C-alpha cells in the first residue's frame, strides 16, 4: 500500500471517529470525493483510466446521498485507490514497455 | 424497391400482381407448427410434426461440427438418399424447445439442406427425415464451449 | 576518466539503439518472431488469425464465409457510399480518388495535419468538409461503408509507409501503446498476442498479432453486427479492465498505424467474420 | 430488412443459398439495463417460388441463428430463371428477394 493511500485511509478513519457535524462531514466527503475524481481525470487524460473507476465513484456519491455513509466511504477509497494505481501504472510504463519489445 | 421512383402505372400493376397473389394466402404462408416448436422433448416435437415415432437410420446424413467454434452459429447440413422425402427437421436436444427448423420439400426439391443454429450448451443434434409415412433420424453430439476472453 | 565517459556514452547509444530501433528492423524482428513460433503456418495465412491455427474452427469459419452475415452490410455500405448526396451536392467519390478501391491507401501519415489518417477518419472528414454530421466511429453506417471499401481492396498488399520524423513519432507512439501494460488486470497487447498467441484462455485461442489488422471491419458473432478495428481495440481494453478510448483517438490511430506497418506485405482480406 | 440470395446451376440441380437479415430473438435473453426478458421475435416461415409455384418452404423457430442462412437444392429451374423468396416473421412483417439462376 502506498504511503499516499495509507494517509488517505487514516484521514477517513479519523473523520469517521470524531463526531463531526453533518455539514462538516458533507464538506469532508465532497473534498475527498473531488480529490479522487481529479486523480481519475488525470489518469483519463493520458489514456490510463481503469474501466470501472468512474462507475465506482458515481456509486459512492449515490450511496452518500442515500445516507449509506460507510458504503459510500468504502467505494470512495476504492475509486481513489484505482486512480492512484492507474497513475502509478502510467509512470511505471513510461519506460517499462521497452523491456517487452520484440527484438 | 423504391416505390416513389415507380410511375403510377407501374405501381398499380404491381399492386394488381400482389392482389393476384393474395388470393392464395394459405399457400403463401401455411400454418407455422406451433405445438411442435413449443415441445420440450425431441420425440414429442417429432410426433407433433409427423405423428410418428422415429427410427434411427444411417441413410440420414447429418453434418455438424464436433466442437462448435461458436454456439451462436453452428452450421448444420442434412442430406439423405431416401426417396420421396416430404420434410426434414433439425433439433437441439439441450435447448428448452428442441425443434430449430423444418424444411418442407416439394417434388422439385432435392433432400439436401443446410442452415445455422444456436446452441446454449453441449448437446445432441438430431436430424429427422419424413418420407413415405416414416420418420428416420440421425444424432450427433456437438460440444459447445463458453468463451473466456475475446473482448 | 575520458575512457569512462566515452564508454558511458557508448553504452547509452547502444541501449537506446536497442529500444529505438528503426521501424524496418522492428518489422523484421516482429515477423521473424511469428514465423519461428508458427513454422507450420504459411506466411500469407496469418491474415486469418486463429483460423490459421485451428483446423476445426477453420472449417466452420469457411462454411460461414461461403455466405457470410456481413454480406448484407456490404450491400448497405455500397448504397451509402455510392448514393449518398451531401447537402452541397457532392458525394463520397469527390473525396476518394480511388473510389471503392480506396481502403488499400489507409492508414497513412499526413504530414500537413501531423496525424495518422485511417479509412474511417477519412470517411468522416469527407462528410464534415461537405457540411454533414460525422458518423459514429465504432459501429453502424461507418462500418458498413468500410466493409464495402474493404471488399474492393481484398487481395491488395498492405504497404504502410513510415518515413520522416513526424511519422516515426506517430509510429513510436503506437508501438509504445502496444507494449504498455494498462487496466486493472495490468496487461499489454503484447502479453496476449505474442508469446501467448496460439494458446488458450479458457475456450478462446489467442490470435497472433501478425495480420491483426488485415481483416477489418469484422462481423463478430459476439457483437451480432459489423464493427471497426477501433471497436475491437475497445473490446481488448475493456477485457483487461482499462477504460476504452474514443474511436479515432490519437492513441488508437497510432496503434493502428503501428500494427498495419507490422503487417506490411500481407494482403487485405476484410471484411471477415470472427467469433 | 433484406434478403440476399445466390442460385447456381450445378449439373441439373440448382443450389440456392439465402441470407435473411433478422435479429432472431430467442425470448430467453435478458436486457442488461432493464433486467427484463426480451420477447421472442423471429422469422417463422420462408418460401421459395419459381414461376409462382412453391418449390421449397421452411419453418423457423427462435433457435435459428441471427441473420438466418439457408441452403437447399431444387430441380427444374434453368439458368436465367428467377426465383422469388419470401419470409414472414412472428410480428407478421414480410420481406422478399429475387435471385436469378446463374
């Protein structure tokens, strides 16, 4: 697990445990969701987005709005992790592909 | 056919022609054998169609692939040297309704037909030939594999 | 010290040469790989994909090709290509100098536009330049027109040219796409269609990449309709859980360019049926 | 809809091959988006006429493949003759095509 992701999940945990006001929680969710969405768009821009990420993030928002907070957060962290991994894959492949060329 | 391009006269003569045909609708589209197509077993469908129990015959030639490349399009060819064939039909034992198609032969027709059928799973394919009041059948298994990849 | 610097420079040169080999030697290496892997396949037969490998499948495929389901699409494509009149009074024949025999001219690299031009792109460019709406890229009318044009280039040799810095750059981008892993399953095109080609994934046989582009557009039984090469690329992406790109995106065009160049010398044999 | 056909003289027999454009829905498939069953919809009958006389007829169930293919042989028609082929489906839609014996 990347340090990035670990930090992210700790943030969530803390967010859940400390009893935030409803408004604060909403604000927190929106911020985190937007972060994940931004990562997804960055991956999409270079053609590296994974197949299901957009769907996962959309479902996360739907669950949140339906009041299923735990489910929403779990989907959000999944969507975030996917985008994060897609970007890491792109970085790795920037040179990694060269090893596979038929010679 | 583009009707708008036809002159009025041509169009009228066409309708007259169609009108002439429509006096024999029963010959154009004889009744579709619904009960046979709805049967859930091969022998039920055969007796619905021909009122007979079938007998195996090596004179019925059924050509199907041993392993289907694609369950959605399995090529089937049926031919026979039996004389005076009136009807040929094809069944897939494993399909919910086994009867796939029937071929009604007039005296002009030669007893050799081919089509492509769908198969949901590995199963026997049966070809039946109806001639002179008897039903002759041939059976062969076709293996159907479910695709794994292939985008 | 001097010697060391020199050797470092030499090593860099050597390494970069190995990776950034010129397209011609890439092509030779690519072909030789498949010739060696499938010595029993006649070179010209690679255009038939898995049907060059598996005889049972080949027999059924040939039976279907005798009167293939794409025949109707070809007829529809013929009418679309020959009878469509654009709002300015012109037609497809004003854009395609070789008329129905145009497929053989694509893809090519257009220096002025600095991009790869595929047949489907050219069809839509033609429409747009004459005031029409572009067609959808992966299926429908564009695939029908493409099928009609492919039919009339059957037997023509694939002869894609890659020369000049910009063209080589597009080629390199396509090559990079081909060899890069992507998607949640972390697969590159090369992972399935080179070393693993001829092997089975459950009931499927993986097709060799050599000859991959020759037979498009294809009628796939899985689709139940005719579709373009870029529709097929989308399917591959989706299968490894990568989000498919848009039809005629730069990356897909470059991939088509690279793959076509790898198949130079083989014959066009589209349209075709595939599982 | 469309019907395509080829009729070829082989000795004294005419080989007829026909391709009919039709979805041939089985009635067993489920629509992925609505979750509802797609109703069966298929060609039920197809008939071949020569000089207005029926020479061959077929009944299809939904298990015949999409875009049905049919091949049969008849004796009688000569090179240059026209065969007329007509189909009707389970909604009563008809289609037809003419092929010249070659």
